[in-house]
C-alpha cells in the first residue's frame, strides 16, 4: 500500500509545471510589449503602437482581411500609419484625431 506522502513529489510537479508555464507566458508577453520600433523621422527606438484596427474588405466580391496600425514616437512626437505592414505613411490631423485620440488617453 502506498502512502499519501509518496505522491507528494508527483502532485507538486503537476502543480509546478502549469504555474511555471503561465509565468513564462506572461513574462514573454510583457517583454514583447515593451519592444519598440525605430522611428523613421529621428531613428530613436521610441515608436509605440497607439491604435490597431482590423477590418474585413470586399475585393472582387470576396472577403479579405485588412488592418491599419497607428504609431507615435515618444522621442520626437512624429505620427505614422502603417497599412498591412507596408511602409509608413503620415496620417492627416483629422484622421489621427478620429482614430487615435481616445487610444492615447488610455
């Protein structure tokens, strides 16, 4: 007959593995969230994403994914828009206010 204390290391292992995996997952997310891009205007690594928009568009009657990302440089204050991961564009003031004003306040 096996005693309950014989199962203690196995139970501890079954508890420790998910806890460690969860901690590593959260740490990786935190580190990736702090990663910054280089600013096209000043070359400092201070560009952060302030708004990401995902949409679906119709192309020739078929649905296709579409997305825009708005960036702000904390070093020089430059504002950029990136469509589907292509080159940066400079959005108009009206577009920036309409898309990003609430996101920056958070």
